[in-house]
């Protein structure tokens, strides 16, 4: 009877011992799992701390990229406007140059026809020089002075096609024609008014509104 109880007690002790060992292994596993979870939590917080500066840097980079793209777009628009302005200025200059040439050609033809007419009248009056009185000689002198004035005017127009421009305006026009690109870079901001060159005023009325001596009209 005592032996049976002893064996039962031994079996119960072994069972309890096994249960203790199982709980011990479970506790150790729980402690290990807790330590690993704590380490993972520390690593996670460390990673989050490292990610925040990276995210800030990425956001700043994106902002800079947007600013650069906006500046690029603005520069492209400005460049297109400058090209359009350059084309408009060049077209205007070409039109003014053609107009000046046409006016100069017309003036030259008019002056040449007048000079030929005056020369023809002078040639017709040469045989009558001895019959001319003082008043007629004076009128012929005035006509000759007008002819010399016309020739001088033609020479001045050949030397300077824009007599109505000031020295500063001529220098500005020469600077643009020599290097349009550099001129536009140093030009006023976009949207400012572009000054255009005034056409050369016709000198016809200046010289022919005066009274031509009687007998010398064409």
C-alpha cells in the first residue's frame, strides 16, 4: 500500500516537474520574444528617426525642382517674346530702310529732272546773255545757288541717310545692327514700349517751296 502511494507520488512529481519545465521554457521563450520585440521597436523608432530627415530633404528637393521648372517655363516664355520682338524690330527696320531708299530714289529722280530742266533752260538762255539786264543776272545767280544747294543736299544724303536722327540714336541703331542678340539681352524688361525710328522727312518742300526765278521754271 505504501509502495503504491510512493509510486503515485513519484509519478505526480514527475508530472509536476514536466509542467514546471514546460512553463519554464514558455517563460524563457516569452522573455526572448519580448526582448526581440523591444529590439524591433527600438529599430523601428531609429528607422523612423532616420526617415524624417530623408523625407524633409525629399520635400525640399521637390520644391526646388518645381521652382526650377517654373523658372524654366518663364525663361522659355521670355525667350519666345524676345524672339518675337526681334523679328518685329527687324521687320520694322527693313520696312523703314525700304521706305528711305524709295524716298531717296524719288528725290534723286526729281532733283535730276529739275537739274536737267534748269540746265536746258540755261543752255537756251546762253545766246542771250549779252541781252540780260542786272535783274536777270541776279535771278540766274539765285538759280545757280539753288542748284549748288541741291547738289550739296544730294551729297549729304548719300553720306548720311538719316539726318533727322541724333548721334545717340544713330549709335543705338548701329549697336543693334552690329549685334542684335547682345542688344536684346541688355534691352528693357518685357512689355516695355519699343521706340521706332521716324522716316526721313522729305526735303522736297524745303528746296522747292522757295520762289524759282521767273524764266527758270521747268
